[in-house]
């Protein structure tokens, strides 16, 4: 009897790594000469929100660059950051809120399952909440699906978990 193999496609963020990236970015901002005397800060306000505050737009861009660099070093995808608009804050500063995007929305999940279906591989893709379960009789077909999804430049990060 042929056994079914499967894996899940998910879009998750490791909050501990996000905290580590924020702490490293804050340390760098405190020690860099171009930030001396400025009111630049990064802080995680909600479970999925990061607030950046700086003196002006130029310094805010520098803070964003520092944070993006720390995300890359910690192995976090920049695609998981959804930047809000820059707004005026108290004391003549500017603020920007970054929302951390996790989970695959139903529209994005439909696009990914359509991509898998159009590949003509002998696999089944099902949407389950905020993840996609892919099943097949052959592990090789599953590995081809992984390569296919990795090769497409999706606008959200994906991970492949629960390979069975």
C-alpha cells in the first residue's frame, strides 16, 4: 500500500529573533556617531508591531536600514515587514510603525495552490487556516513543489515544515 507523504507551507516569524534583531539595532544606534544626540529609538509595541521614532525622515531611513541589516543577520525575511506611513510625533520627531506579517492570507494561499496545480505535478494542495498542506505519494514530487515555490518571488516569506 502506497503511503502518502506531506508537508506544510507556512509563513511564520520567530518573535525571539525579532526581539534579538531589535536589541542589536538599538545597541548600534546608541553607539553610532551619526545618531549622537538624536532621539532615535526602536521598540516592539505589540506582538506584531515595531515602532520607530527619529528626529527627521533622513535619520528614520537610517534607523530602518540598521533594522533591516539586523533582520538579515538574524535570518529573518524583510518581506515579513509591512511599513506604515511616516507620521509626525511629539517633540518634532517622526514615527513609523512596522507591522510584522505572519500567516498566509486566503488570497495568497489561493495563488500558491493555483501555482502548484498549474505545475502538473501529482500532488494535492489544501488550504488549512493560514497554511497550505501539500500531499503526494512521492517525496520527489514534494521536493519539486518546494523548489517551485522557492523559485517564485512571492511577496511574503514561506517556510516548509512537518515533512512526513
